[in-house]
């Protein structure tokens, strides 16, 4: 456990939106599902702070990149599912491009050719 | 698109908010449930799974808070949300809300009323004046005394030469008799420059205004513009009134116009009913050429001086105009010897009361300063009370706030929440204060209605947005005051002690300051109630005093001899003719007249019985024949006064008490009586009258000396005839009017009323004062009692645990009840003692104004004692009963 905690990384400011949008590209998902998906696809490195997950989801909804509807899960529970909108799909690409540019730039700074 | 935003905003705030809140709750609950399910699947025990799921999630409250923060983005939206929240919290404590709102509303409403009346009287133009750039020209003497008038010649020169001032008008009030075929009336008139109505921009409703050439020629006869009231009442609104021939103070004149309905002159008092051009009127009234230079000395004083108003030209400033007028005035001073050398000129913005020597205009700034101090003081007291109320609550809520903070609410969030609560109280209080202020000013208007001219009433009851703004500012300022203190405490409070301790564990001790404040307020309330009580008792006694004669069956008929007489002797002869004529009317027994009216100021003089004899200050009055008979009394010795013309030494009648004062143990008849410190005049006592309060109850009592009216002649003007009648008033009253018209139709009957009505009117100012005192006293009582309640309730809450322990240890609820009551009553007793002390001091200072009772009237003090004890007991019993019902088990379990 302590070892796993040491390996966890704080999310960079502004990257949560990208991760959420990317996760939703695989299909509609509820908040808990999103956090589980991010955690497992990052192999437990990225731990989502729930205090910021839901505000982020509601903000994305307000910006029109995702929309939400209440559906029943396989366990017969009511859950709020988020789904990417067309604008959201375009936004994923924009955010990805920005992320790529950022990481490349940082890499160049760290290892000057 | 823009219209959609406010709508969605409102919808989100009021309709969808509850739904969104529930959805968010569900969403987060689902998250935790799902997490728990996952952990259960991994083999954790149900309890551990739930615990771990909650731990993994972190603070749900914080997540909710932040998510809601996403919903509301605009500042306006956030403010509304805070307000909604504040209202929800505040309305959960209705008693507190009600007390706080009442407190603030009472004080702000009261202050607003006084402020609005002061503002109205001191800065508004008279009703009907439409020009908005008017200024008042006045003159300042070397000693600072402001004179509102100058000579007509000075006015003409200034008006002709000034560049920065536009049209400039002159006016002078004069009491006239206006007669026409239907009757004759005593009214206020103004002799004015012919540009009067144009300069004020007052429209003429019917007919026309004065023309330029009417300012000089008196040959074409006098022209008159009358008021709408005079037109309706004297001419039955007939259009034939224009061109009608009338008599103004004995001079033939023609009515040429009727002024706009609401206009009654440029000042609140007097209310003018007729306007005449200045020069023709003054000349006809016996003055020489008023506009001629060098004639100032020859003109009668009253006929010569005018008040001056002027329009400021659009491009000129007040300072420019003042500088220019000063230059012009100094030039006049060097040019003409008769222009006063010790006066400088100034101009002020026009208001219905500006300029002149009325106390309002000369002491306006002092009054405002005193009033502002009182406002701030009372506001501070009330704020302290509300702060006490809120602080009491804040202590109880300290733990709640600490909890909120530890659950992740930021400090700014909590302070904003507290401010929102204060804002809710302030907004409600502001609305209540405005309603209360409107209600108060209508009450004040009703109260002063019999005393003041209608223009004043109109001015003070008009809605005033400046005043609404004033009350709003006061409410918001007080809100800031009484919420910032608890809010500041939250800012720096350590969380841990509050979370660890029990509910009441850490509350600070009772504040000496707030207890002291309550005692002070109670003392002030006691002082006010006692003063009000003394005043009311005094009035009751005053009104029921035995005057020494039967005041029923006496009528007072005021006439204006100016309608039929031109000088002192014809005026006296006219009055005597009217007396004789009235005496022949059936139902009238005796008729007389006198210098001083039945009320109003009596003239007092120092009297001496001889060179080194006794002296006394007595009221002097010049009276007509049969004066004593009208009062229904007969001389104790000697005779009463008759016409008494042509006697070498003036005969006098003194009252019995005065006779005994001046000639103790000797008969007064035949003695010489000297007037003034230097014994300037003398008279011979011919009769002694019984002790009668001829002019109603006044400080001089019944020390009177009566002299024949032939020894004190006066210019024509208003005189009052005293009529003793028998039979029915509704038969006699019209007969008096007819008899006066028969004798001389030019003489108007100005007023006809009974002696009793006159005495009643005399009491009016004292009654109004008592009523005002009572109102203030009751208001201060409410404020003080609410303050006391706040302190006692706060103290009780703080000690809830102590009461719980005491009850658990066997104290009966009765013991707890008396303990709390005793605490509260200590304040009452202190307040009463200090208040009574202050009352005795004030009462002694005012003892000259109190009639028939001592400043320590036991009945008044007893009533106040009883009233305050009862009210105070009620206020304390609410928290006391609550304390006695404390459940020891639940209190102690909170630990």
C-alpha cells in the first residue's frame, strides 16, 4: 500500500477535463465508472479526487461538451450517465493536440537536442 | 438570446433548484453505493466496505458545495443564492427576525420621518413654483444677522444691472381686506413686482398676469390676481370673476386673473390669496413714490421693504452671481448715502423657507447637526441591540459554523453566509422602515394640520425618493455594523475547541457593555415616559382650570378695520360704531373689544404703586366699554371702564390680586398707578375687578390692569370684538355677520369662533408636544425592552448547561425561573433608579412649564414604575420559562 501511494501522481491542472472526455469516447458512463476507468487505465497511478470530478462533470455539461441522462445500471440502480456531444468530440481533439504540444515542449526543455 | 439568460437564471434559482439539488444528492449517493458494492465484491465486510467507500470519496459536503459553485457562475446569481440561503436560515428563527426587523424599522423609520420633514421644510420650493433655478437674495449685517429684505429702490437698481441673474422679482406680504358685492374678507396679499408670475413660472389659470406698464401707473386703477382658493370660495368659481370690481383696503380694484390652483405664494407661510402690483398698491395706501431714490426715509417702513428672488442664468454659477451682486451692491453703497453701509449682499438657492429670520432658515444647519448626532446615537444603540441579538445566536451557532468549516466550507463562504443573513434582515427592515415612515409622516401631518398652512402639509406629505434612499443607506450601514462583528469572530476562531467542547462550553462571559447599554436604554425610556406622563397630567389640569368666569356663550368676532378706516382715530371710531350696532342685535347681551386677543401673547409691564411703593409685573390690556360685563363679572369695588374719551388722567381697572399686591391693606380706588421702570406713564385706579383669567390660563396668572382703548390707539388692522350672547349660536352667529355688513360692507369679518374653541387652540402646541413625547417614549420603551430581552436570552442560552446541571442536582423549575428573572430584573431596577433620577432633574428644570403638578408627581411615577415592571417582566419571562424547562438529560448528553 505505501509503495502504491508513492507511485501515484497528482493530476496536472486542467488535465482532468481531457481525461474525462477521452474516457467518454468509449461510450456513456456514470461518474463512478469514469473514475474507475481512469484509475485502471492509468494502472492505479492517477487517482481522481472526487471533490473535483463532479464539479468538472457539471462544468463540462454546462459547456455543452457532454450531456447527461438518468438510466438504470445492470444492478437496477438509477445512475446519471454522461455522454459526449458532437462539440465534445471536437473538444477531445483540441485538448489532445494541446496536450501533445505541451508534452513535446516540456520534453525538448528537459532534453535539449 | 439575451432575454433567455435572466429567465434560465430565475428558473434555475427557484424552480429547478430543488430538483437539481436532489439529483446531485442521488448522483453522489450512487457513487458511494457503487464504490461500496465494488469493495463488497472484493470481499470486504459490509461495514468496512461502506466506511472505506466514504473515506475514499472524501467530503461529500465539500463536493456538493463545489459542484453547486459550478452551477452559479455570475455574481448576481451568487448573491441571489446567498440571499435565498440567508432567508432560509433567518426565517428558521422568526422571533429573532421579528425583533431585529422591528428594532431597525422603528429607529430608521422614525429618523426617516423626521429627516423627510426637515428636508421638505428646509429645501423644497413652495408648492406651485415651477422655475428650478431660483435663488433668494438676502442681506447680511455685520453681526451676522441675515435680513431677508431691502428697499424697493435697491431692488430696482440690482434688477436692472445684474447680468448673471435673470429676471428678479420683489414681494411683500400685507394683510388686506378684500371686499366685493357678496362680502368682505380678511386675507393675506402680496404686493409684487409685475414680473412675479413669469419669474416663478407659475401659470395663470384664468385671465392674465400683470403687464409691464402696470408697474407704474396708478391712474388706471389697481389690478388684482387672486388665488384659486379665493376664486372658488368668494366667487363660486365663476368666470365672471375676471373683470369684477373689488375693494382692496378701501381702494377700488379690478380682478384680472386667477393663479394656478396649487400656488399660494413663495413661502410656506403665510398662504397668499391675492397679488397686487407693488408701486400702485403702495402709493394708493399712502406711500409716496416708493421707487424714487432718496425717498427711503419718508416712506412708511412696512410699505417700503421687499423680499427678492431671482432666476440664475443658465451659464452662471452661484459664486459668480454672488461676486457680481457684491460689486453692484458696493457701487450702490458709494453712490447713495441711504443705502445701508453695514450690510453685505448674498444669494442662496431658493427654498420655501430660505432667507428670512425664521428659526428654520437661520438655525437650519445647527438643527441638522444636532439631528445627525441623535440619528447616529440612536442608530448605534439599535445596532448594538441587534448585534446583541445576533451575537446571542452566533454563540449558539459557533459550533455549527466550526463544523461547517471543518467539513470544508471556506471562511469566505461562511462570512458571506453571515453577511447574507444580515442583508436579509436589512432588506426586510428597510421595507418595514419605509412603510413605517410613511405612516408616521401621515400621523405627523394629521397632528400639525390645525396649526400649519396647507402648503406645509402638502410639502411634508409628498413622497420623497431622497428620503427612501436615506433609509436604505441607514439600513445597509446598520446591517454592515451588526453582522461584521460576528463575522470577524468567525474569521479568526480556532476550530478545535468548538468541536471538542460541548455546545455551551466555551461561550464567553456576559458582556458588561451590553448590560450597561440595556440599563442606559431603560433609563432613557423611563425618562421619556415620565416626561410624557408629567406633560399629559399637566395638560389635563391646565385644561380643567377654573378661569373665574363662564367662558361659554362668548363669541369672538375678528374684523379688519382697514376695510373702512384710514387712520388711528377713524379705526377706533369704526370699532365703537360696530360695537353699538352689535349691541342692538337680538340675542346679544353685551359687546366689547380689546387689544390682545383671547389668546396669543399678552403684553406685560412693570407696575409701581408710588415712588418707593410696591411693584408687580402684570398683563396690560386696552379694552372697550362693557369688557367686564362680557365676561359676566361685576367690579368688586368702583366701576368698570366706559368710552372714557377726553379725560386728563387715564382711568384703570385692576384685578383684586394686583390691588392687594400694590396696596396691601388699603383700598385701591383713587390711587395712582405708574407704568415702567422709570414711571413713564400713570393712571388712576377707578375700579377693582374680580380675579379672572381674562386671556385663559397663562403664567402671569390673574394680575391684570385694564385701560380704556381710547388711551392706546392703533393703526387700522385686525381687531376682535367680544360678544356675550344668549340663545342659539346658529341664530346669533349669522346675525353678527349681517350686522357688521349693515354697518360698513367694506369691513370683513375675518374669523368668528367661540371663546372655548380659542382656548382649545391655545392648548394645541402643548398637546402636540405631549403626543410626540408619548410616541417617542413608547418607541424607546420597545427598543429598550427588546434590548433587555436580547441580553437576558443570550445569557440564558449561554448557561443552558448550568441550568441542566442545577436541575439534575435537584433545583426546581420554579427556582430556575426566579433566578433568571432576578438577573433580568436587576437591569430593570437599575434602569428605573437612573431613569427616575434623570426624570427628577429634568422635571425640576422644566417645572416652570408644568402646570399644577410637582416634578415628582407620585401618580406619574407610580404608573411608570408599574408599566416598566410589567413590560420588563414579560420580556424576561420568555427566556426564564425556557430556562426552567431545560431538559437536564438532553443538555448533559450533548457533552
